[in-house]
């Protein structure tokens, strides 16, 4: 007898549903998120379980790793593509768990990629760097606004971030309150800068920076951080059938729905990898600024449309180029990318 198991995973508990080969609901239970408890509970069914489905929630790592260590065939469900029953009036955790198992039984489960466990810590460390950069940017913007409002000064972000010389607090010495605001802002920015640098050093020491890292650096607008991000967030390039699939995963295709040449709405813009979307947006902007061929391509698009669409088109080209670089092991070729 073959059994199929669905896990509806939450922050503190998991609802487990098991069905048989005919889709009959065989067993169900709500369990604490306790690895030992879950392992022991499933053990009586282990020899008959053909597959386990875990939905790709924010906290799926530990459960997928646990089930794989136990020897189960594990599938990661893509929640953005899971379709519920049409016309369903009532749904709960029990229905969700059994529906995941049913989709696996029917071979219609939309699956996500289980990123290799050994590489996840480095990828998460890189994501933490991005989080700290965003926090630092918000502090820099706030400090720039304080300077603009109170003394009419405009200071470059690079000057604010400088560690060797504090150019900020001397400008706010006329008021104790403003001086304190400037000092705590500068201290927080400097602390984040040091932590960001520490992460970058650690990443480069721990990673085997060979191909495709060195080839990605040949792209205009792509430095070491963006190359690391693209490589780590992409994972094995072989999981993408073609460049179109990869660019879609990077959120660099229009999320629009058309009929009879008229726009009828938008599809799921968040379907894909937000970190790759950011990386190629950054790469496109930097390439536009500093690379003549990228700038020429952008200008051609800009004359026919507008700046946001031209930037999106350039980012799209960068994502396509990265796919071929990683798949074929070749450096960036501007004559092909911007033809």
C-alpha cells in the first residue's frame, strides 16, 4: 500500500494528513513543531509512505531536512501556484494538509526547489548583508533629511558612511538635541558598515570563488556582491530549462495579462526570487551609468518608451546574459546581449 503525506506547516505546529493510493483520508493529527515528536509519530507509516509534501513557508528548512534525514522522499510545494478546490466554502489546516497530499498522489503538485542544505547558511548570510544595507540606507536618508531641514546642507551618502572621519556631527553642534540625533545616527551607520564589511569578508573566505563567479564579474555593473548574490540565489543553473524560465524566476518579465491586444489585468508579480530581482535591477542601473554599450541600449529604449520601461528592459537583458554565462561557462558578450 502506498501512502502520501501532506504537512501544513505553521510557526508553532504542523497539521499532518495521510491518504492512501485511492485518495482516502487515512490519518490526521495536529503536532507541535518538535522534530522528535514528528519522527516518532510518522514511524508506524514509514515503510508505506511514498512521498511527503511540505509547503514552502518561511520556516520550512528544519522540517524538510528532518524528513530527508529520515529517508523520506520529500517534495516542496510552491504556494504561489497551489490551486485550491474551485467553489470551496470552508477550508482549514486539515483540508490544506490533505490537499497537498492529494496533489502529490495525482502528480499535479507544483514543486519548488529544495536548495542544497550545505549552501543555505552562506546564502542566508548574504541575505543578512542585504538586510543590514537596507537598514543603513534608511538611517542615511533620515540623517540627510535632518541636515537638509536644519542647516540646508546636502551631504553625499559616501561621506556619511566614511569611517575614518566624522563629517556629520560637527555640522549639528548648534543644538544639543540635534547634536545627539546626529551622533547616534552616525554611530549606528558606522556600526552597520563594520558588520556589512565583516559579512563580505566572511563570504569570500568561505566560498569557492571559481566559476561562475569569475565569469559573472565580466558583466557590466556586476561587482563582487552582485556576483555572489546572483550565483547563490540561482543555485544549479540546470534547474532552468531555458533563459525565459530563468528571467521569469528573476521577476524580469511583465506580469500582465492581455486579450485582443488589450491589457486585462496583472498576474502574480511576486512569483519568483526577490533577491535576484534586486540584483539585476542594481546591475542594470550601474551598467547604465558606467558602461557605454549598456547606456546606448538603454537610450534606444528610452527614446521609444520611458525611463522605467527602459530600465526594466536593460535588467531583463542582464538576467538573460547571466543565464548563458552560468549555463555555457562563457564571459559576458555585449555584442550578443545588446544587439
